């Protein structure tokens, strides 16, 4: 599988460092803050990870952030949401907005790594099957 461009939106450097350690050199990780999201200063990516804290959900709204990225990078872009301190309603809204999957905490790094691997696999699957449909047309 080719190297995948992963875009992480988070205001937490510790989370970035953990994510970078999990991904290693196999894929490309780009870290952006929510300020960069607001000002549309972020690179393109194959998959996106959002780190939603309770404060960000209340201030920014997870729904709006996901819709903005899907509008910019494409509606098939796989998104993993880290919903730290969010309610069940917040998680439901995140999934309804178009996130592929969610995790409430990254305390269990094995579980977090598995979620990232699944996100990358979903990206591969989407690309494979959308290009196959294009060839059939």
C-alpha cells in the first residue's frame, strides 16, 4: 500500500506526538490547528483525523468542521474523530456529519493505532472502487 497523507486537526501537541509515533515513517502526517482550519490554511490529504475536545465542540462545532473538510477534500474523504469529553449526542452528530469512525480517548494506543489502520484501509478501498467505476463508464 502506498504512503497515505494524513491530516491531523488538533490543538494538542501531545496528541500529535503520539499520532506521529504510531504512524511512523510509513505515512505522511501533517499537523494543523483549528485556527488553520478556520482560515483555510491546510494541505490536501487522503484521510483526516479530528481531535474534538469538549471546548472545541462547544466553540467550533464538530459538524461544521467535518462539513468544511468534506467540501474541500471531497465527500469520500475518510475521517476519524477523537471525541474527548463529548456526549453521546456529540458522537452521533460527528458520525451523521460524515466521520467514518470515532474514538473517545487515545489512552489505549493499540486501539487508536487500529482505528488509524482501518481509516487508511477504508481510503484504499474507496480509491480502488471509485477508480474501477470510472473505468467502467
